[in-house]
């Protein structure tokens, strides 16, 4: 493929070789090969319920805590970091959870190709890679086209919850969301949202706070 035509990735594969236990857990990702296109969540979870997608769940802290606290909800996680996937899969097995499903894929691609329109109730993107260098800003996940894609996959009045500890990225996300007419801020216009109690505290967030970072949350719903 011509280099100029390659899609811009919002991630790079930084993981080291998996340990034997991690590889065993990762190999158990059986639902990956059986996903229908489009994905039927009622079949995937064997029930109909409020469905939450977390994009880039890292080591899985947030998804695991939420699934344990709110068993009535369906949780779906997309990630490319294999050690994080392996860890979450071991936790799913440990707690015998049926309300979390994991997908190893590029979120942009699988959302576009496999997710039905207006099928999600909530999308969460917590602490995405801020790509701080100016020349790398184009790699940031939250961009106008990606927001359009999420809008297409969320139900009417569905929500998008963003969080970051990088101020420049927070302002970037706020600007993009406020400039998208099909979204409305749950806080006042051009304002961030007080930290929702439903967002679990993760190790990443605690580390950011120890470094003196502030945390910014944004919650918008679809019109």
C-alpha cells in the first residue's frame, strides 16, 4: 500500500513478548473468531441489556470494576495491548463473569465494519494516548471523523464519556465535541464534567494524580 494511503493509527504495539500464562489466557479469546458481522449483542451476551463499550481498556481495571458493581449491564472492551487483554481474561475467569466480552482489534476498523448502527448505550474512552508532540496530534483517537463514527453506533440519547489527565488533550477533545452539532454537553457549554462517581479509579489515574496531574472528564449525549 502507498504510504500516503495508509490509515493513521492512534496506537502503536509496545508490548513485550507474552509470558506463558499470558499467552494461555490470550489464546482463550474464543469469541474473537465467532463474532458475527454485524455483531448481535443479544446473541453475544445471551441477553438484552444496557450495553457499554470501553475503547482502549489498558489493563482492564475499569471494565472489571464496573462489571462487578453493575452485573445488570453488558460490557464490551476493545484493546490492542495483549498483556492487558490477557490479564482481564484471567480476571473474567476468576470471577466467572458473563457480562464482559473482549475484542482484540483496531477500534476504528471493527466499529465501522462490525458494529450495528444505534446499538450502544454508552461509549467510554478513559485516558487514551495523548500523543503530546505536535507532529503526533494527528494520531489522537478523538478526532471529528471518529466522533461521527461513534455517533452512528450509539443510540439516540446515548452517551460518550471521555477522561484524560493531559490538559492539552482535554482542550482538544472539548473543542471537537462542542463543534459537533449532533452532540450535547451534559455540563454547560464549553465546560468539563465533575468526575462521575460511576467512573472507577484506576491505577493509571492514581499514578497521574501522584505526579500532580489534574483529571478532566467530558460526558456528551447524542442528539
